[in-house]
């Protein structure tokens, strides 16, 4: 104080006494039952009424309450119970701030399968002059009644990433797969729209692969409920969830939990859980339209959203509709991949071999320049007389390689509705309905033909009586012969349906319950263009005349027939479509009981939840019967159909041991029944949170997880393909002094047969995390977490080499193996040899054999501060994978997925960073993504050598999106988004010699793309 100033000692004393009195009054008010009922209606006014009665400080985000409704509460309830009743069904929960405020936040991911975290006990409210709440002020994006809430107060024991609808808009994302690819924890190599494997096995579908452990190890939920798998298996092997058709415009937020979470969710949650939360609140009626096209004027897209809702007495309804249309983008639309001339090497730049005849020694039989000149008008004038060094001349097109889609054509609609009906006793009926229909068209490549005989053997070579020599004929059909590209499209119609209904309310006073029945199904009609092998054989070669003494088929074929273009009628005579009608479905009946105050600990009340579930899952490929025979050229598929039942019991407990220390634990027991078996698994998890101060959270979690065997791994029917192997037994016996590569019996062609395994056991894993969340300053949040996942008993197909090695060891008595043992009997039964002793076939099926582990660090940063020019924000995420190792079999070396020549193509690091600015009606952001280095093509295929003179790595790449929004009025908003702001192309790889000459799992040549979006709201509150 200043010198000479006299202190009036009575004033501080009176102030202290007054503060204590007000504090005591407010504390008593906060503990007393509410005196007046809070009527049903909009949630925000109801919370204000609650705050006025209780004096409790409420903290919430205005946008999260917009459109939310409550069924009200009766007088006489304790404040905490009354608040829980007000929030029931809103998707929001209450959490306590250390300053005595109550934070209203969306229910976290784990809470959707268990209880909401028990609120920490509130100290007495800050003294105020009157019981009325303090003025509401805006802090970051929170509406606060006299409190500061750091992020360290909100986070739980396990790291959860939340992506809101605003984040999606600011990041410039245009589809759910785009959002998922930006997620730093999503490090797996999945199928893109250009993927040949995707076109053959799961056309139109796209996946999520958290931690790079495979799409089948990521559990995908919609509104906390399981959805049906895509009805065809990933890579023809395992089941997975398709995210391509999820409606981006109807998503409120996406919550991502990485790590083992089976103790909460049951099977599949080994690498993590992705939960898509659809909008459940209607702020009047909202119309939203987005138009997009690339800078080059192609790949045009449209998206239209309509959402609305109404209340009628006790009934609340929210509904939404989305229409999407995407025009295709073709390979020939981009200069970087419109021709074989774009290849990085001389051989890769050679035209495709559209018309080709060779002799037995693979020397090309020269058709003559005049022959190719007569064909020069084909494939839009690109057919030419071409020469391949060391082989010879042929007729080929440089342009035909680009006859495929970069972006698929899509035309689809999605609808969603959420209904609740409140009964007078505090309970309610609820129902969610989701339905979608999408038509997807893509072009894999022009159809081709070579000789395949009725037994399915692609002989390639035949004896041509006309020329008296062994020959090989190959044709790739041209655009003109097909009658346009439309004929060759892979056509998919996807239909999805999800229905959940149930009751929730209170039981025995202070227990809450939810009884829910959910059904989800995915049906499809998928049609592939095909060439009928027998018809094409007859058209080009004439009738089969028999087989020569070496087993080669005999034909009398005129070369002129090969070099004569087909008429449309001739092409149609050998063309057909194979159509599948696959379907999958899942049903779950669950009962959950929650108790927010099971018992009291020094830190507050313990929360508890218990769940019982029964469920059913099934799939049926329903292939074209002809596709399971040797009917179509180079296409023989397997059938598959099966189902399983399951039941589970689970519980979760959250215990605030001290005011600063909380412990959570969960346990679950699942039993499955299928194929006459009933495998079961117990899983558990625990988490610890320590808050020494409000701005710092130290946390750790540990959990076990499992995945029940994939239905397709179990029930797939017999199928064949061709491969080459080394005959280890004959090499060891007949040429023991030769290296395997020099042995006469290396590289033998065989038929590999495969079917399912009904004795598979669940895959298992353990996972732990440890980290900190620090909020040192207002608007500053930092989190760093270490993760570690170890997966055992991973399902893999048996390897042909391992089977042949076992045959050698058993026959020669190596490594303790003896003929007649059960192991040797099983291995020898898998091998088929001809009477002469040559290998003919090897039978494989999936087994529990592999082990895979990964560990690393996730980090995130959020900065937000007010300046003279507006509010500046900075949000970033970073993932560094310390190690990712896989061991397919116990007796083979462990493979480091990041090593040179590992055979894997995943990045060690991923990062994203968004800079944003807001001022008055304007906002803008720029989002950057960094993808760490990847192996070059040679390293991916395990071919790289230091002598090649190339770098085994493709350097890190950067991509940027930008977004600008302007609130024209309170009801209208206009925005512009630019994707790939700097028009970056895929990185150059001098070893990528296969079209399109870059890694399609991570890149494409779409280029800079613009999107204009207009949003208009009718009724409801003001615009965001």
C-alpha cells in the first residue's frame, strides 16, 4: 500500500464474513433438492433454469447444445441426479471442474459402452454477491460461467482423438476416407480407388487401418453400435468394415480410441475403435449444397444435405438426408499417367502388348509393320508397331494402360432419423434409423485373353498345327472392340441398413438402464466384366484337336485371326458379366445398467456399469455359380457363407481414489458359437489418472483384446489359384550340391488350393499407453502418449514353402521329423504329385501362427489466442512409430516393416497441422499433412540393391488444403475449399515401373480441386 494510507481493518473482516456466508448459502443451495420442476424442451434454457435454482456453475459449448432437447425433471431430486436426468438422451454428460464448475461435454467413446465418468466432488462455489449465475462469457469455444477449464481436466486415462464437423470443414476434407487418411494413427496401407486388388475383391469399398495392423483389427462403430461388414472379404481373405459410403455431411464428430479395447467393446478392438457420431440435434431446418471440380475442369462432384426436426408433445424427431454424386476421373485425363510413355525406364515406356504371338522360347513372332499399320486406328489411334529389346516386334498401344479410373463414379443417397418418446415416469423409447444406397462404377483394365483349357489350366502354350510349333497367343481388347469403356466397368450397388431401438430410464431410484436391440445389414450387387474362356478359345484358335505327348493342347490356328479386330458382335459373343449378390448382417441385444454413485471414496462417488449382450453375425458371398468353375478366363472364385452367435457379460468401474487420483477398471467375458465350437475369451483393462494440479494430467492404461476368427477365414469354400514354388525335396535328393536358385526344380508352377479352417482360435493382444496432458496457459494444450501393442495368434494362410519344407524334412528325417508322425502325415496330405513325381498342387488354409507388434508415440498440440486481428488457432498431431515387427511363422526371421526390402510400404511418421483465423463473420484455415518417407517400389518388392544406384526411399511428402468461410447472415454461410492447394503430384520413383508409376495407396494425380459450399438455416438459432 502507499505510504500514509490507513487500513480500515473492519472492511476485510466484513468482506470475509460476507463471502463465507454467501459461500455457505450457495453450498447449501447446491446440496438441496431442486424446488421447482424443469419443464421439457430445449436443453440450453433447461440448464439455465437448473443453474438458477442450484447455483451450480455450468460450462458448455454453445454449438454442442444447439438443437438438443430434454425431457425435463421433477422437483425434489438431488442436484446431481437432476442434472443427469436433464442430460439423458442428449449425448452429453456432466464432469466436475476443480473450481466447482460442471462441464457439459459429449459422452466420450468409452462411456458409450459403460457409465459416464463419475463427476469429481465440487468444492464450494466461488463467493458471489447473489445466488444468480455469473454472466456467461466466451472462453475458447466453451461457454463458461466463471470458470477456466483446461484440457487436462477433460481427458481420460486412454488417449482419444475427436474430430468434429467443424474440424472436417476447416481441414478441407471431402469424404470419410479423406478424413481417416489424415489421422496420424491411421498408418496402414489400404486399398485406394485405383487398387487392382480392390477392384477384384471389394470394389467401391475403402477401409481404416489403425496402427497398420490390418483393417480387420479396427472396430468401426456408428453411434456406438456395430455395423455390418462389407459383404466381400478384404483381399479375398478377411472381413472388414467399409467407410466409403458413410455420409460425411451427417457426421457430428468422429471419436478414435487407439489400443486394445475388447474389455469394453468385445471382439475386433485390437488396434482401436473408430466411432462415427451422426447428428442428433436439429437447429431448425438446414439446407447444405457443395459443388466441386478440379482445376482442370473434371471429376465434378455434388453433395446435398437436408436436416430438420420437430417436437410434438413427448415425441422428438431429428432426420437427415444426403445425396452424393461423383463423376469419374480417368487415367488418360492426367498427363502424368495417360500413357506408357510416362514410365520411368525404357522397358516401362514400351506400349502394352495388345496383339502378341510368341514361340516356346518367348521370342516374339514378328507380325510385320503392315499388319500393325492396319490396326493403327484402334485405341484412339495409338496402336503401333512396337519393339521390345531381346524379345522382338508386336502390335501395341501406349494409351490402353490409362483406360482405368483414378476416381470411381458414385451416385448415392443416405438417410438418417433419430426418434425419442418420453413417458411420464422419466423413461423413454428411442430409435435410430440409417439407410443408404450407392451405385459405384470403376474401370479396372480392358479385358484380355490367352489360352485357358476347360480344366482351368492357363497353359499359355499350345501346339499350333498350322505352323508346326509351340506358340503363345495374347490379346488385350481395344476400346473400339468393346464398344466403349462403359462395357468394361465394374458395377456395384451397395445397400446399407441400420436400425436400433430400445428403452432407457431409471430403475430403483438411482440406477439408469438401457435396453437396446440393433440390426445392421449390408447387401450388394457386384458385376464384373469377363471373357468366357471356351468361347474365346474357339473364336481365336478353332476347335481343340487333342493333346500332344508332352500334354500341350493342339489347335490349328491362323495368325491372321489374331490380327483381325473383332466386330462388336464377335466381342459380345465372348463377353459376359459375372454377378455376385453378397450380403452380411449383424444383430445385438444389450442391457446396460449404470450407477453414478455406487459407493463413496475420498475423491468422490464411484461410477459403475454392467452390460449383458447377445448377438448374431452372418455373411453369404452368393457368387455367380459359373465363377466357381473354370468358365471365365483367369477367374475362379471360392464360395463362402456362415454365421455365428455370441454372448457377453461386461462391467466397468471408475473410482476417484483421491481428489487428484482416479482408477478405472473393466472386464468382459465373450463366448462365440460357430461350426460346432464355442471358443471364449476373458479380457480386462485398467486406467489411471493423476492430476497433481488442474493443468496437468498424467495417465496410463493397460488392456487385453481379442478378435474372433473372421467368418470368411472359417467358412470360405474351396478355391484355386496358380503360383510358382521350389521343389525342395527333389532339389535335396536329386541335385543336393546345387543352390536352390540353380536347381532344375526351382520355380515350378503349381495349383494352390485353399479353403477355410473351422478350428481357428481367437487372435489376442495386449496394449498399454502412458502419457501426459498439459495445459500450462489459457488456450494452450499439449499431449504426449506412448503406445505399445503386441498381437499373438494372428491368422495367416499357411505358406507353400513351409509345407514343402516340411515335406523335405519328413521324408529325409531332418530336424527330428519322422514319416508316420501326425505332423508329417498332415503335411504330406497337403501335397499332390504326378505319377512322374513332379509337383502338381499344394493345399493351404488359414492358421493361428503369426505375431505382430508395434509401438511409438502420439503427440498433439492446441494453441488458441485472441489478437487485434482476430482469434488465431493452431492444431497439430504427430505419430512416430518406434518399431513395427511381424513374424509370420515361429521358425522364420522377424521382419522389421521399416527395413529396406521388407515387403511393406507404411510410413514411420505422419503429421498434420492446421492454422486457423476467425474474426466476426469471417474464418479461414490451412491444413497441412506430412507423410513420412516410404520405400521405393524395388524395396517394397524386396528387389533393391545398393548396386542399383537408386535411393531405397521416397522422401517425405507434404499436402495442403485451405478453407475460407463467410457468414453472409445469421442464417446463411458461404465457404470455399481448395484441396491440394499447391497442386502437388505424386513423388517420382525411378523404380516404379508398373502403371501408374507411383504408390497408389498414398497418392493420386487428381490435382488441385475447388469446392464451393452454401449452407442455409430456416428457423432455429443464429448461425455458428
